[in-house]
């Protein structure tokens, strides 16, 4: 594995377009080629945690399911806890829930009521910002727990869908923009 830093352009070139998935008219951004390349995957994690060091963040929150991949790795490197925001009915303990609309339907996400303590500094990480509904629902759950959201970070942003509007008031960054 090369020690040369990974660039957003390299990551972008490795992301595969899959037309008509999960339904006609949607072009799915497939990150599995990025994950399969150890250098690119490690580079994504480095870029997603850029500007933060161990001690800056109490927890990294990942959104079900692909967000878990990145958030858990970022949490390890930042010596922070990992908190999952899961689809409704997937967490075993008492939860807060938030429903939202997404680009091809609707959904509900949940977080354990004791996932973070009031004032905990959290970094919210997901693979994709599209319409912003999922991330906004996750941010709302974190606000219910009185967490301090430091930033919302994404591997990919589909800027033409204007998902940032639903996250107004939060610092947002994305590695790759389409």
C-alpha cells in the first residue's frame, strides 16, 4: 500500500455508477470499489477525520447501513465511541425515533435513548448526502439527546438534490461532489 495521500479525485474515479438501482431513473453511486481498495478505503477514513484528532470528539455517529462502515473506522482512529443510528425496529433497547422522506420513499430511524450524554461532542458521518432526509433525521435524534454536533461529513454529495438545505445550521463537508 502506497504512502501517497489519497485524493478526492481518486475516490471519485473509483465510485461506480449503477443505473436504475434501486429503481428506474436513479443512478446509484456504488462505493464497493472504494472499499475493496485498501489504500482508497484508508484514505477515505483519513479525509473524513481530517481536522480532528483523538480527544476532539466523544462519539462518531454512523447512519444505517453504509455509514457504519466509515463512522466506525473514523471512531477507532479518533479514539471515540461509535454510535449507530439504525432503521426502526433494529435497536434492542428503548429508542427515540424520527421519520423522514428520502429520494425513493420514506423511512424511520432510531437511536438508543442513552447513546450519548448531553453535551457530548459528536461527528455525524454517512456515505451519501442526497435529499438530506436521513442525515437531518439523525441530527434531530442527536439534538433530542442534547449532543453537540461538531460537523456532518459525507463521502459523497449529490449537490444537485440540494440536501444541505435540510441540514441548515450544521457545518457540512463532503469528499466527492456530483
